[in-house]
C-alpha cells in the first residue's frame, strides 16, 4: 500500500454549513423525489469510496463489472428523468434490457402484450430532483455516489441528496451496519472503511447549497406506539435500540423497527422508489408487511405499492396509494447466494428493469385476487398516466415559479401578510414583529421562503383565473351573439320594403353566423381542436380551456394546502397536510399533495423547535396564527358570501326581468298582429302606446329610474366610514345591482343605525328601522323589493325596446311593431334562459351555503381560541409561587388541572381540527369543480 493509501491521506470533512437562519432566504422549489432502497451486499461491492465518487479521499481498486453496471444503470435512470427532447427530435428511450438511456431512439409502439410508453423520458429538465437514501452500505451508497458524480458531469441538473437515517448519525455509526470489514471486503485493509465512506457522503450532503440538517440529514421518528417499549426501551432512546432484543417468547430486535421505518419513510415521500434487490432471493409476503421485523427492500417495495404499515410512522396512512408513484425495480445478484470463489468472475445481472405499479392503479376489471403479472400492459398504462401527469404538472409549475410575472416580495413582508391575514397589509401589528423575527430565525423550517412560495402560488392562480374569466366572457358574448342571429334568422321582414328583397339572404347569413358562433363557443368551452389552429398561428403551445381551469384550481389547491401547513408549522403541530388532503380525486390532483410534501419535507421538524420556545413566545406565535389565519378567513368568507349572494340576487332578478319583458313583448306582438288584421277592436290606450314613441320612452324612464333612485338613496345613507370600508373590501359589486338594489339589507351597521334611529332623515328612517327589526322581515322585504324591481325593469325594458327603434328609424308603429315585438320576445326569452343557466352553471346558491357554513366554523373556532388564549395569557401573567423553604417531594397534579402546557396543547388540537375542516371544505369544493365547472372565488390573501 502506497503512502497515499494510508488513512492519514484522507482529507478533512467539508467545512460546516452556513448558519441555519439563512434557510429562510433559500428559495423553496417543488421537487421530484426519487427514493432509494436496496440490498447491502450486491455482487462485487467493497467498502471503499470508488473512483466514481468525486473528490474522493483515495482512488480505490478497480470496480467489479457488476458494480460498474449498477452505476451506469443509475446514470441511465437519471438521464431518463431529466432528459427533455426537442419537438423535431425523437423523445428518447430508456432501454430496460441494457439499462441505458438512448436520447435519439424512438420509443417502441405499444402492443397488446407490452406497454412501452413508460420508458419515454419524463422531461423534468431543470425541475429539481431530490434523492432520498439512508446511506446504508450497498445500493444506498452506490446510488448517492452515482448521483453526485452525475451532478458533477451535468451541472445543469438540479439534484439534491437527503438522508433520512434509521438512527441519529453518531448512533448509526455504532451499529453493526458500519462494523469492521474483512480484507475481502476492503482490499486496502482499512477496517473502518464503511465509516469513512459514510462520513464522506455526509460531508458531501452538508456541502450542498441551502443545507439544513433538520431537513437533509435527520433521524426518522417512530410512532408513539412503537417508539418506547416497557421492557426493552422504556425511554425511547435510539442508542438503546441498537442492542435491544429478546429471544423469548419470540425473537424480537428493535433495530429492525428503525430500519423498517426509515425504508417506509423514504417510500412514503418518493414519487418513484428505485428498489435494487435480488428478486430471486428476496421475496415479500403479506405476513412480512404486518411484521416490523422484516426491513428488507422487497418488503419496502411491497409497502410502497400497497400502503404504509399502520402504527410505524407518526403520519396518517393515506387511503389512495396510487398517487404515491411506482416502484422501479433494478434487478441484481446478491453476493450471499454465490460461492466466494465465483464472486470475482461473476457477470453483471442481465435481468431487465421493470416498473411495479401500485395496486390502487390496477384497472377495475382486473381483480387483485387474480394476481396479474407486474408487466400487465393495462396496469402499466394506468400507473404511468398518473406518473406522467405528475411530471408534466410539476414541470409547468416549476417554470411558472422560475419566471414569475411579478417578483416575490421579501420574506418579512410575506410573513407580515401571513400573520395579518390581508394582502393589503404592508405592516403587521407591532406586537407580532417578535413572532416574525422568531420564525425568520427558525433553524428548522424556512417560514419566510414558505410564505413567499405560498404568495407566489396564489398570484399564479389569480393570473390563470383572469384568463379563465376572460375566456368565459368571450364564450358568453358568443352565446348572446348566436342567440341574436338565430332570432334574426327566424324573423320575417315582409313588412319592410327595403329588406324584403334580401330577406332570404339576410336570414341565411344570420343563421350561418349563429351556427358559427355556437360552434366556436362550444370549441372554446370544450377545447376540442380550438387550440390547434392557435398553435399553428402563434407557433407556441396554447392551453385548452380545460387546462386553464385545471391549472387555476390546482394552484389554488396548492396555495390553500400550503397556507394550512404553514400555520400548523408555526403553531408547532405534529401533522402534515399532504396526508390529509384531496384523496378522493385519485390521479387528478395527486401531484398537489406531492408538491406540498416536497416543500414541507420533513414536516415534523417544527415540533421540537416550537416546544423549545419559552411559553410567552409560544403564546405570541399562537396569537399570530389566530390573527392571520382564523380572523383572516372570517373576513375572506364574509366578503365571499356577500359577493356570491349579490351575484345570485342580481342574475336571479335579471332573469325574472327578462322573462317579464319577453312575456309583455309576446302580448304586444299578439295584440298588434290581431289589431292589424282587424280581428280585435282597437283601443285608444294601446293604440296610443303603439303608434307614439314619446309615451313609451317616458314610461321606460319612469320604470327604469325608480330602482336607480332607490340605489342612489341607499348610497347616500352610507357614512364615510362605510364607504371607506367598502372601497377596501374585495367584494365586487355587480352592475345589475343598480336596477335591483337590496337597499339597506346588506350592511349590518346601516341596519343598526336604522334600528337606533341615528340615520337621517329620522322621520322616515325610524319607522323603517322598526319595520326591518327582525331577520324574517328583512328577508320578506328583500324578496318583495326584488320582485317589484324585476317587474318594473321588465316593463321599462318593454317600453324602451318598443319605442326606441321607432324614434330612431322614424317608422310607423303599425308597420314595425309586430315584427319588432316578436323579435324581442324571442331574444328576451332566450336571454332569460341564459341568465338562469349562468346561475346554475356557477352554483351561486351552493356557494353561498358552503361559504356561510365555513364562515360560521371559523367564527366558532375564533371564539374558542380567544377563550383559550386569554386563559393562557392570564396563567403566564400570574407570578410564580415563592419556592418552599425546604425541598418537598413533587406532588402529582390533580386530574383535570389546567396548566400553560395543557392550554397550549388544547389550542393546538383546536387548530388541527380547524385545519382538517378547512382542508375538507376545500377538497369538496375541488370535487364539485371537477364534476361541474363553476366560477371560482379568487384565493384569499
């Protein structure tokens, strides 16, 4: 052994990472997560950093061909993940037989027996890729070394390695996993080579940009039911679990529980689990899933496909497991199944790569009991579609985050907005500044960057919502134009001398335009073929209307999930949004949970940070959560309910008014037709109205001006403070409210002024206040006012449409009235139907009910939170009792005693329940949106 092979030649570990507070300034980006599990003894594995490890201490011996093949397989898989093909070139293909990626080779066509499309590249490109590995010898170590080498050779690849360990780092090194190795296992005769290799990888992980120990190098926690053991480990110390075991009445080793937990933790958070094991030697059964004493890679892969073990990890086991991604099986040969003399000459494994899809992705007509082969083409297609949707949505989301239209605001401003509950607040209350400073200095969680990401996602959702609104308006305008032209095509023009010769051509042109507008509106609504021409003209990808709405609501769901997770983390809760959110939309929104999971990974790290804060600071954080979340949501849903109710009232009254106008026009058309044919005796008043436009215009102004005058009276009664609050409110006033006002029924402060008699003029307002004293009276009056306004608006519109054409064209009423009244009768009736369809399509009534119920939920929670916070504040303000003169034995607290710690726990439980209800409400809203397209309310600030 040369001098450079001596242990002293090993360079020191990298310098410690930057101060953890800087993690708040490191940008959070959603990543695609590749988990790793595999055998510890692949053929040819030796305990020495190989030549593929960049900046390794010493160049080790020549690689065994089997190990070389494993490295090259990992390189091919990383190429398959990150390769983005050009439009004019073949997409490329990962060859499952050779395990190499061929960028210019087209994918083979699918057949009835084999599904080849799953080997097309995912096209993640510059999307971050996170690799999870427990850094155990064998496959875990080889994949991490290959990832660092790939990152060195491909600087454009954004790859990060994180290490969820079964034990804390110091304890992990004391396990038999890194015990002394034999000369056969290390040709350089270094007995501590496994530890050196592990420490080298740890140093490389710590040297990554934005390193955070609590996120990138941590011990996987256990569920409370298995963390301690009354006999073997009553304190739950991980160091005790290394040797805690028993042989009777059955063999039980606690370290296997921690190895199994680390493996399932990686499987739970990975979008693809790379499982490299010898499937001919390692097989998993249903009994292995139940027993925590089976930590093998085959068992972890089966748990990935069937669902995590209950009671092992402190995270809820989600029901729908298809969204968690497939297992990519990399076959290999284990050294233990070969004779020692044949290991050096063993050939690399030639068994092909294989996707093992989740059992939830199995098509419904193929029962699980039939035990279909893993390569079943329909099973492969079903699972691959979910994976492809995740990759495409994640890439599109990352591109929007990388080049936003508006740059994100500073971390402190985002936290001010988070704790104030308002997007218009540039400064939070002064008493929350210490809470903002505490979260910015948190070494375990990037609260500032998280708030920035949430704000940026909400702004992206609003941007897509603006495009969807514009599209809806275009579709509505086309529908109205189609209705107008269709009515023209059914109207006769025999009484119009100038139009009679061209009547057939005019009606045909109107019919063609109506049909064209209707077809275009349908294409825009469904997105069928409408974007192909735009892509050809603009030479760029144009999203379909469905994609626009999907992205808008998907980003809104991400913003809502991140909002709840952020408040949960700030309050020190021990829970994850990704495990409790949107599970009924299998496959459609699974990528939303993956995004939230990747940016909050691991969510348990804020628990210890919160518990280490002094109680006054915990109180301050909980008060900030109440202010920003609970009170902010109350204001948001209050505005949302008002907005939805006003739109419902406006369009309902508009539909009624149009129907009234259509009915009156039908009467006018019938009377004028009968009078023209002398089948009814003429009457002076109808004849005067039909043959003279000034009376019609006067009546129209009367009927249309009275509601407008009521609206002016309503506005004049509002105080300057009310007007200022209305200007700051996000509630939108629909223009039709000018003609259908609810008068004094939508402002509680104005109602209170009427009830107390403080509104002017008092002579009129005091009796009106007594009339509106109860809610039932206000509802009945509102209904009567809307009915009267609708009838009046319908009368005014009828008179206006009858008189205005005569006044402008100068035509005699006897000639034009039957045709015009018939034309407007059909058009107004169709417009009334469109208004009803708009209400049904946008489900305003359902939105009012849902938002009002959610607002009541937050109001009730706010009341209870206020009580708990006041009690906590009072308990902290009470001075501590003087110490006893002599030490006395600690006395247990009486049952039901209230302590500051118990109050904090009660507040956390209340926030947990509230967050679950908020997530459920949002998930149900998304489910309703998926089954019935509705117009959304923009995300709350």
